[in-house]
C-alpha cells in the first residue's frame, strides 16, 4: 500500500478504493478445502500467485496435488466463487498451473500439524 502525506501533514496509508484487500482474498481462499484432505487449499500450498488489480480484478494461479486430482474441475470454481464475494472484487479468474509441481514442502506448518506430517 502506498504511503503519502495527508492533508494534516501526517503520513499514513492511502486506500485504493478499487483494490481488493489481499488479506480478505486469502481468507476467502482459505474457506476452500480439498475434499480428500482436511486442510484448506491455501495452507496446503496450492496457491502460487494472487494478483490484485486497481480495477478490482483478481487473478489467481493455483495448482493441484496431482494432475489426476478428482477435484480438478470443482476446486478452481470454488476458489473463483469465494474470491468473487470479497468486497472490491469485480472479477475473479483462476488459472491452473503445473510448474513448479506441488510437493509437501509447500504446506504451511499448520497444515503439517493438522495432517501429522512432521
């Protein structure tokens, strides 16, 4: 977020009314769970990139745990639908990518703990 002088002379963040809040987008993504794994897809490390645009567009690059994942059709749609509900989002697009391939090292510590994978 950009910082500038306010009219009173103090510095502070300048809100971009068209820019969706990244924390809110991440929180929305975290509501989506892989049906075979009891951890949300953000903590699993399936989200590779989140691009926020000034016009409210959000572009997400994600992967799946395996190319033959049975949820390959529904997970990207669930992510798109969840992000589209975030205030300030005008359009949400999700692209599946395979490079780099997902592996367990991308999982958060919380996900490892939940799955007892330490």
